[in-house]
C-alpha cells in the first residue's frame, strides 16, 4: 500500500497578494521571490479563486497546524508579525497550543507537543 505524503496546500483567496504577504511575514520572513512559500519542505500555494468568499465562514472546519520545537520563539515571531490570536496560549495534556487567524479568517495553530504525546 502506498502512503500519500502531503507536499503542499492550495489556499484560495479573493486577495492572494495580500494574503501571501501576510503568510510570508508571519511564517517565512526570510523567503524571497515569488511562487510557493516553502514552510520546511511543505509548500503553501496562494492563488486567486472566484469560488470563495472574502472571509472563511467555517474556519474551524480545517486548521493548519505548525509543530514547533521552541514555542516561545514561534510565539514571539507571530506576535512581531501582528497575528490575530483567537485564544490565549494554552497548555493542554498533549502540549502547548496557540490559535490564530489569517486575514481571510482561516485558523492556524502552533503546537509544541510534549515528549510523551
């Protein structure tokens, strides 16, 4: 059986240039040039779509999670980028979680899992 490995995510937007710049500032500040944003080997492609609304009306349906080794450093980077935090950072049984939204209303999380999770 073949295991399918995710390699990229296509994020549709009515304002792709602005959304791409937000993602670059928040998640890949050292990225240069056009094209997909390389997020550690996972590519984020942001394109104009006519079949989506300006704001995601069901943002909890799918949440893009970023697993980090240094939660404090990731949180500091996101604060510097001015992200909209939806909830205060929370310690849960499996690790530490921070939930925020992009300008289109999509939810994202940073997660630092505990060693036994």
